[in-house]
């Protein structure tokens, strides 16, 4: 019975992932999610929960089987929830795809407005565009998302959990409260250096004092284009291909990776990797913004794509598609963090020392801002999922995020800024994972590990595991240091002092 379920889930995952790719890439307006669940009815059958639990009870002496069943149970809970929320999800996707925002004589697609905001130097225009975007969110997305979150909470209680937090901790074995405590400590000890850097770049880029900063200002600062001349768009693919080849790795994984890097108005502003059929059919999607940001984004999605395209095809469904996504996010960050690697900038981008020093200081500021934002997001989401009420979380969202990044957030995005199923925790763990793995690669393959064929062989080997092991297990398996936000902060702090 469970083998049939695994087969059906894998076929379902392949078909619906391809649809999500097309929709996210701006190639398709909507997805008929319900039709896929009708085609593969076992995926949404609640009876499978008890079948998996019963099989788990019979398999307590087999750790390998127990892990597979835990991954399968988590996937089953999530697919059932997704199915029951799917009528609302379809409306959200359609609203995002077709939504238009008018400013003066100009009209923008909702999905393209972020690019417009971060590239607009005039603060008044930027704030107006941001206000219009927020009104669109409040009128068109938040009513749907509020309904979806309330339904999700009800479904979670029907599964026998008090809330999503209890469900996540119970199944994933990741203690969100411990991680939140560590993230809270990170916010405290990174406060001074972040404030100093924020003050410096606020004056440098915006000619503004910190008390006046708003989120859209910070977004514009993050896109600081002073360094874009070092990252020519027409050379991006060739440059990255060259150093990846030096590791003995084919950037396209012999056709398994399919890059989608064309600019489209209705393409999702958020880059993504869609592993449709692992390891044979992987889509790498970015919506170019220009300059360094494109290099970082492409490297991130390339890290995902290389991981998925090198997974052992003989692994079970659970190890190919499920498990701890901190692992694949960690591989993605391993590659995107090369942009902040002094040796990589020297050898690959041919940057001069002055340019590198200036750039690394800016990257340290941006990294701290993002880490503080995600640390705050975890705290907010833990509070958000305490009960089914969503409306009273607006002020909480604005307060928590504003304090963390020292820029005023609005209440409008209190629902759109929540990633599915505590993915914020996966990101935070991935940050730590990539740091530990990077330190290991430097120690064992040299500071220029990114052009060493031996490091390429090592990565291909650990990529082949898929997500059989969680982030902690994979680090321990390879004698790497443990996950630590403090170690990551020390690295960033030293980098700031060094430059």
C-alpha cells in the first residue's frame, strides 16, 4: 500500500512542480491544482496518515525505515493541507500573476513592481510605488491569505496538533524554540556592528539618518549599484561556467539543468529552482535585475540545481524530494557566498584590492541585515502560529521586523512575508550549514577550493545523498563543525574588521 503511495506521490510531485515552474516563470496564468489531486487521489487521502503511523510503530527497530516513514508522514501532512487550501492558493497565484499597479501614466504588473522599487533612486517615487503595492496586497492578497492561514490552522488541529509549531517540531525534529533563542542572541550581539554599518551606508547611499529609514529605503540600499561594473551581465554565465568547470562540474549537468534567465514582467520577482524530476529535469529561474545581484542569485539557484541534478536516482522518493531543506538551501548558499569570498573575487572576478575591501564591507552589511531580518521573522512566525487569529498580528509584524533591521516596516505584508511551513528555520540553518561546509572546504582543499577538481568530486559525492541526512547529520558525517550562528557572526565580524 505504501509503495503505491510513494509512486503516486512522486508522479504527482513531478506534474504539479512543472506547473508551478510555468506559473512562477510567467509562462502560465494559473494552475488547476485540484485536477492534479483528482488524478492522484492517494496523495490527499487522510487515511494514509494512520497507515504510515502504524508502519512506523512496526519499524522502531529499523532506524533507516523509521526516518523514511517520518519524511513520508511529513510530506503527507503537507500535501493534504495543500490540497484543502488549493482553491484559495489558485486565487492567490492568479491575483499575483494578473495583478496590475498603476502609477501616473505607467502601469506595472504586481510581480515586477519590486524591481521598479529597488531601482528607483527618487525616494518620493519609491515610497509612492511601495504604498500602491501595499494597497494591492491589502485589497487583493491579504483577504485570501488570511482565509488560507485560518484553514491551515483548523486542519493542523484536526491532525491532532495544537498548532503548526507543535506539528513542525514533532515531525521534523528541529526545535524551533531553541533556534529562536539562538537567533534572539544573534540579534543582541550583532546589534552594534549592524547599527554602525547601517548608519554608514544610510549616509553614503541615501544621505539620510537612520530614524527616517523605511523598508523600501533598505531595499534600495541593498541594490547599491556602485559595484555593478565588476559584474557585467553579458559575462555572467561564461564567468560562472569557467570556474565551475575548473571543479570538474558541468554547469548544465549534461542537460539536466534548464536555465530560465530571461526577463519577463509576470515572472516571479523571487528566483527559484524547480526540481521537477530528480535528477533529470531541473529548472533554474531568475528574473534579472542587473549587476552583482544577478550573479548572487544565479549562483544560489545553481547550487540548488547542481545538488538536485546529482542526486542518486536510485534513492527512495523521501530522500530525493523530502527531508531537511536546510541541506539544499545550504548548498545554494555555499555557491552564492562565493560573491563574498576574497580569493574568489581576486581569481574569478579579477577585482583589485581596493574594490574588494569596499565590496566586502558592503556584503557584510547586507548579510547582517538579512540574518537579522530572518532571525526576527522566525520570532514573528512562532507568535503568528500560536492561534488561528491573524488580524491582531499586524502590529506585531511591524514592530518585530522594524526593530531588527532598524527600518520601518508597514503592517501590509504581515501575511505575504510568511514562508511556507517555517521555511525561515531552514534558511537560518542553511546559513550556518554553508559556513561550516565552507570552512571544511578551505581546510581540506585550499582557499581556492572553487577551482579544485578534488573539491568538485567531494561535492558531487555529498550531493548524491539527496536529503537522506539532515544538516547536522551531514556535517557530522564529514567531520565538519556544528551549526552555529555565533561562528557565522564571528566570521562576518572579522571580515568587517579585516577590510
